[in-house]
C-alpha cells in the first residue's frame, strides 16, 4: 500500500518542479479521498439504507439520503478549504549534522473567510494542524533531523485538511527549492593544531591563560568549551553565556586538512569543524585549508560561517582537477517533524 | 553535558498521540445523544431512562469538573447489568424494543469510556443509529422536524470531535453544519424521489417491529370495538374523484367474521377469489384513493363493495381485501366500489359457514326466532322482526355496556339490553342463523369526518364499526346494520351524536361537538398530515413508479430512474458549482477586473471564447483592433501573471483594476 501510494504521488507530481516562489493551491493540484472514518461512515449509511428498505421506512430513506448529501457536501468544503491557499517556504537556518533543521512555512489565506484545520505534513510524520484567520497567514515549522552535511530539503510536503467532518481528506503536494545548509557534525578529540610561523601558518602561541584578555560574553554555541561557560550567570537563570577572550598577541592558526592523516573524509571534516568552533570560541584568528579551497585567516561570525559552509559543501576527489562543485544532497528526503508556530 | 548532537540514533517513532476530545466537543455530543434518546424516554423502561440520564450527567460532570473517567471494571459491570436488564425486560436481545434498549444502554456505557477521537466517531455513529431508531415509532411531522434538529446537533458534534477544527467556537460550527444541511436538502430530495426503491422487507422483521399500533383486530368479542372507539387516531383518509357518498352509505369494509364459538367471532381462512368481480353493479361506480395509516395488519379498507384490486393484494370470496405484506408504512391505494350491487349464488361452503352456531346455548334467542318463523318463515320477515325488536324494545347504545355472562346473546337480548355495535351485530347474526338465514359479521369503519378545507374524508379509529350481512335469494349478500335500528344517529351523524355517554370520547372523536374553532384548527393540522402521508410517507416502490410514470416520460423502470437521478444530481452540481464560482468572483478582485475588461470588449463585438485563454484572446483582439493592442496586451499579461502566477502582490492587483477601469474599447 505504501509503495503504491508513493508511486501514485510520483505520478501525480511528475510535472511539479520544486518551486522557489510561493505556490498557490489550484484546482488541478488538490486531491481528495475518503479517510478511514469516511469509509466507516459510508458503511453506516449503507446499513441505514438497508434498514430503511427492510422497514419500508420513508423517513429512514430521507435521513439516510440527507446524511449522504451532507457527506458529499463536505467534499466541496474540504476542497474549498485548500483552494486558493498560498504556501511559501523561507527555508531554514543552517544546523550541524545530527541537529534538527526547522523549516519555516507560511500559509497565506487570501480569502476574507477563515480556514480551519489546515495541516502541513512532512514525509512519514504526523500532520501539524493550524487555523488560518480571514485574509491572514500562519507560520508552520516542520522539523527535520539533519543526518548528513550538505544541503537538506524537506522534499514534497503535503498540505492537507479533513475539514469539516473528518470523512474526507483533501490534500496537495508542494515542494520548495529552499534548503537548509547542514554543517558537518563537530566531533574529534584532537587539540587545536600548533600555530606555525611562516607564510602558510602561525606559530605556537603562549597558551597560558594569563595572556588572554577578557572581552565580554556571547551566547553559547555548540562546540564551545564547557570551561568557558559562564556558569555563575547560568545559575541565575537566563541563557547560557560564554566568556570571550581575545588574544591579539597569539599567532594565526591554520586548520589544515593535511594535518589529519586519520581515516576517511567525514571524520576529518568533523574534526575540522570542531576546530573551527573551538578556535572561534577561543577568539583565535584561523584559516582553513582544504583540498581545492583556502580560506585566509580571519575571525568573527561571517568568517566562521564561511568556513563551516566550505566544510558542509566539501566534495573530495583524489584527482583535484575533477573536483566538482555540486552540493552534497541526501538522496532520500529526510524525515520531518512538524510544529505549528 | 549532553549536547544536542551527541544523540547517536534517530529519535524513536512515538506512537501517534491520542487526540483527546475537547470539552466543547463532548458537550455537543452529550447534548446530541440526550436529545436523540429523549423521544423514546417514555417507551424505554424507567430504569433504562434513568440510567441513561445518569450516565450522561456523570460524563457531563467529568467534563465540567475535570474528574477522572470511571475504571474499566465498573463500566464493564454496568454494561453487563444493563444487558441483563434488557433481557429481563424483553426476554430477548433481538427485536425492535430490545434492540433500541440495548443500543441506548451501550451508548451510555461507551460515553463513559470515551476519551479520544476514535471514541467520538463511534459515539456519533451510534447517535445516528439512535436518531434513526426513533423513526420506527413515529414519522409524523413534529417528530421529523425534531429529529432533523438532533441531526444538526449531531453533525456539529461530528465537526468538533476533530480537535483540529476546535478553532470553530460558539455558534460558528452550528452555522457551518446548518449551511451544509441546507445545501444537502436538494440532493436529498433528488435521491428521495428518484433513487429506485426496492420493496421491503429484505429479511425477517422482528415480531415487535410494529407493535403498539391501534386498529381493528382479527376477532370480535363484546368490548373489542367500544375500546377502539375511544381512540381519536386517524385510521385512513380518503379522497374521492367524484361525488362523495352520503354518511349512511359509507360502510368501509374490512374483514368478515364467520365463526362464532359462543363468545368470540373469528375469521376462517378463505381462498382467494378466482373470478374478478362476482358482483353485479346496480349503479354508478365510486372512485377514490385511500391513504392508510400503518396498522401492522394486512387488510385494506374499501367501501361496500370493492370492485378493484390494488397491487400486491388479493380479494377473498367475501370481498375482503388482503395485502401480501402487513401495512407497516403509510400506504396509498386507488379503489373503486359499487354502493348498489347484487352478488352471486351462495356456495355450499358459504352456506355451511353462514349457518354455523355452537350446538347448544342461547335457548331463549332460539325460541324467539322459532316463534318469529311460525308467524312468517320468509328470511326478509325474520330480518324485519329482529330490527323491530331492537328498535321497539328498550335497547341502548353505549360505550360502557355492563358485562355479559353465560349465554351472552340471551343475556344481552333479554337482560342488559345495553351494548355497542359489536353486541348488536353479533346478536343479530346469531338470530338469523338460528332462523336458517345465512349471515355473517363484517368489521370495518362507518362514516368518517369530511375535512372540507382539504377536500378529503378522515376516518378515525372511533369510527370503527361492526355490522351484519344476510344472504337473501335473488339479491345475494345484503348489508343490515342493526345498530342503525337502535341509534339511527350513529349512521347518520357519527358516534358522538349517537351516544348517551359521549363524554367518554376523546376530543378528536367528538365530531359535531362544541369548540368549533379548535376543531377547525385540528382539521387544518390534519390537512398537513394528510399531504405528508400521501406524498411523503406513502412514497414507496409502487407510488414512485406511479408518480414518475405520471410525469409523462413513459413508464418508469429502475434504469430510467437511475439515469434521471444521475442527470438531476449532475444538474444540481453544475448549478452549485456555478453559484460558488459567482461567489468566488464577487470576492476576487482580479477576476472581477478581468470580467469588466471582457465585458467592455464584448460590447464591441469582441467576445472572449469560453475556452480562450487570456493571451490568445489578447492576440486575437490585437490583430483585429491594432489601435487597442498595447492596452490589451498589458492587461492580458498582467491578468495572466496574477491569475496563473504564484501570488498576486496587492500593488499589481490595484494596477490591473486601474487599467481595466480606464480601458475604453
């Protein structure tokens, strides 16, 4: 059944390309089928119909037909509840592999009447319901577990409704280009490499704590050393803060791919990622060296992001002349979890 | 410290959470179920009504006070006890009353274990069954209107049990379901009229399926008819095609009783008639249609004597009309009768049956007849003597005759002399048989009240009557009504005028009594009921064929009906879709602007084809009117972008409206 369903989905959405623009749900892309409850209701009506025949009960027929007509009418209602709806995705903030990406969708109701019980559903996840005010919009967040670095997409997402009686489900498939950049998972036990003197690297600096200048607090970010968390501030409640130090005196670091002779690509990237975070949190100036990419030493959020991006989208080829630029994409759309916001 | 990514495995798939029923959903559900059971509160056993009310109240308190649901074992206990109670009450779990009682009890128990959506769905479905079960007891107008309201409440509960629709608050869900029901009515009417009906029953009906209907029973003993006479219920209504026969000619024949066991008159099996009309008419035919209320009996009523056979019915040699199935729905049939007639020869069986008497008993009556025969042995003389006896001796017509004992005919004729029609008819037939004249008792109704406003005759249970027939050489079976000899008013003006103790009659049976304006109101209400019966309740397989054939499209068979039904449904869908489209248009500024633009061009003879896209249309207009090309292209492109593109930005919509308003063809 599941496989058949997938095939049906592929077949009806064969013409649909992932969209980078808002999608309006038109008649042609709304589908409608009875739910399990709908089939049960149909069975009930059939029994009532037989009952009416058996007892020659004229009003029995009338009531059975009335309920059938109401069920038919609920088909229009369900259809109308989706028709004209505008769905848009603003993508998701970058995350590290192993974290959950939060894709933000916007459901826009252009009509001057409210819509109730509209849901967004990622693959294999329970639907996330919300109400849309008249001529208003609601934001729905689908949470996707980012399993691998690279670009992450939600794949086809269902917009659905069982309004008003729950007997029928109307739905539409939408797919957006907006993707989430997934950084490698920061992992590895190696200490930061020694700073080298010379053109390609920086020398090993004085690691004594006394030479660091306290530079204030910033919000905790994954990868920060627990030693630097402002535990005193944390016990008073409020967000986790990290003490920041700058040390202009210390030389630049080169986070070099070649320093890691260890096993395969991904653990190396994980270690590099870990280093980037660590170096940033320690307030060091650092550069990144990857086969085919060189990011000169710098410091700050933009630099950090640039490095992490390079790590996320890195493709390794033995022969660097055949390096390709394509992003790493998960073959299967990831599992999603949804929350309304 | 546990960091977000230190989790290695995928998060486990949690089972889908139970969608708990909201307080508002439960409130609507409780209201709907209570309203659905209410009409049966008097039919159900007292303990069951109390149990249902208590459990509904309990569930209501659980909602209000946030109490916990009762434990499983307690519910199970209540369910088992309730089931046992139903068995004790009805001696079975099957049948109409037991079935309804069980359904009520189990719904109440289910209510107390209902937490989630699935339970809510089950309860709503049980609720629909409960609503429908009310129709087994009554289908009259107030009941149907009431049940329609209950359906509305039930549908509202059905909307609200879906937690995701909980954004609908206050009366919004009721407005929604109200609109849905209104829109469902045309479809319901189409299905009701055109859905090919199948004659029931499909399987055996429970014995008590139609219990509790008043009407003539199959036998007659002192007291059976006088009891029935105290019901003001309508037995049937009649609409005549031509002139209406006078009251004393309105003998509505039901069944013929031959056998007398000394106390009780009963009806033997009679073979159906082979020859179509064993009567010779001596006057014009009377044509009419009868709408019979459900009686749970198979006999049909017709004026003396019927000369036509309704479908699925047969006639016996004694002119009884019997339908194949008991009349359990409002049943309409066309009839023809001859009020003046002669019947044929007496068969041997009729003679032996018509002269049957218990071997002994009623010696004084027999002696009296022997005395009459000595004076004049002709049958006509015997009839006259008997009627003279009733007319001249102090006999009284009363609803409350004293009880009879021993030889009941002797006791009545010579001691009490107070009786209702069954006493007179029974005694008369006994006298005739004792004198060697074949005679029989006929049960039916006599008279009926004219509803002048509605132009039809109402025959009530209080018009129930018994009379006699004697067989006379050369004339055949002749009707004799001995009650008429005692109380001529009974035949002329009805029961109320004839009785000395008419105060015992219910209001509806007091024809010709006081409070005329109230009576007018009653008659007006009856007109409504009659139309309801004739056009709605009596609309079964036969009436459907008759009605649809009468529309002039030829005889109606089920294929024709199905086709007509599908066409009608399709037509309605198109109308509805058109109406919705117009509504949408009224709300949609882009479409409205485009319509305006097209209308202006159409006035210049450039109408857009129904299937022509905006750009094709613009191309055609631009080719025909080059001076308009620029403006037309601009509008068409903008419209196409707004219509078929992703989302319309408000400033572009305004732009389109501005352009179309300024556009001059």
